[in-house]
């Protein structure tokens, strides 16, 4: 079509295509084919799940492979404990009951987060009072910020507590301090124990029966979480916990310094009552709840001790086994000192 000037009007010229014409369906054939299956949320760079995954990987690399949430970290309807999403290795305790219990246990918290316009009940009032008395910072935040701190699926009930990462001692430094003080070393080492409540109970028993420290391996083991601290009933503030990068090598290093390595196992060849080496420097090694002592640790032990129990009971859990053993050692040491 031509305009008034006699020249073809722009856009009015129809180009002649070569070859066979296709229908309208052919025009969108590639669009209909799509781009394949939708990637997972954690694989999409712009998605929050991808950012969380990247942060977790950075945290794992920073902490030497201990990973995100500690094994066995408590979680329930009334609250939970989880790692901070900021990558600083802090732990976030959420839920009114959990926060109040943590504060009662004198866990060394740094910040109490309270939702703006929160409905005040006795638990919130107690949390605010304890935090204020202990000099813990109290921040009023909006609920979206608490949602972020609690994480996906977390139940915060308008309140959360930030707990800094535990500062572990070095096993050899721990031994040096005890020797310098003139005491006979008595430690407990954990081999694959993953329940924080067992760790808390072992810390408490160590304090009760004259032990000077607990040793945990860096990998495949529980660390000092809010739950472990709470179970220890405050003993975690008095009994240091050391971290071993390699438990077997650490036990060998302690043996070279004259420490007797005593493993606990139901099939041990030495019976606990009346140990004739209780007056020596000792490290008691407690195995995991299911598998017991690992092979390399068993081979490193100077003796493997069994606790006599009735046939009606199949086995003792790690916390109880450690408590019974520590009591027997403390009793024998007290008898030899008379």
C-alpha cells in the first residue's frame, strides 16, 4: 500500500518468505518445548533457599566440618534451638518455655529478642526480668525479623535468645592446667555421642565426682549447645570442655603424658568394681549410644571396662555409664587417700 506521496508506507510492506509457510502453532513451538524441569529452590541463585545453602556451606567450612545444626539439637512445639543464619556460629533458642529455661540455667546469652506489641504472660515477664538483671541486651523487633531468626518452620512465640558459640579448650592445655594444680587428672572423652542431653549429664557427673574436664571430638559428635548446657544444670560453667581434632591422636598424646585411657564397653575384659588403677591419671572414654566405642579408639585404650548390670537391662546409656564409672573412681580414690 502506498501513501499520499506515492512511497510505500512504513510497516505496510509484507515480506515474501521463502519455502513452505507454517501455521501459527509453529511460531511458538520452541516456547512450548520449555526450558526443562524447574530447578530446586536451593539451586536458584536468586532464591532465599540458595542463599541459606551457601551460608551453611561457608559455616561448615569455617567450623571444620561440624556443619549446620548440631546433631540432636532439641526441637518441639514449645520452642527450639538452631544455629544463627548470620554465619557467626551463634545459636538461636526460640519459644517462650525454651527461652525461660535457658535463662534459668544461666546460659551465657548475649541478646534477648522480643516481638513488638507481644502479649505479656508470666514467661515473657520472667525472661525480661532475668535478662535485665544479668545485663543481657533486650531488643524489640518486628515479627518478620523473629521469623528470620527462627528459620523456616521455627516456632518463636514472639521471643528468641541468642547464645554465642562455646569456647573450647585444648586437651593438652587442659591436662597441663590440672597437673600444674597438683591434682590427679580425671577426664571423660566422648566417642561419637550425639545426644546433647547425654553430654550435659556427663558434664554434670564430671563436676560431681571430681573430674576436671570433658573432651569431645570435632567430627561426628555433639558440641556444647544450649540443650547440653541446660542439662548440665550449670556445671558447664565450672567444667571446661576441650575439643579434639582427632580423638584417637589426642588419646595417644595423653597416653604419652602418662594418662591411662579407660574405655567403657559392655564386652570389656575388666570389671568396674575395684579398679586397681583408679589412683592414676585417667581419661574415661564413653562410646556412642548405639555403636559403642569405635575400632580405633578401642585399640588405643589401655583397658576396656564393663559395668555389671542385671540381665533384665540390656545396656546403659552414655550419660549413666559415665556417671557410674566416675562415682566408682572417686570412691576408690577417696579410699586410697585415707
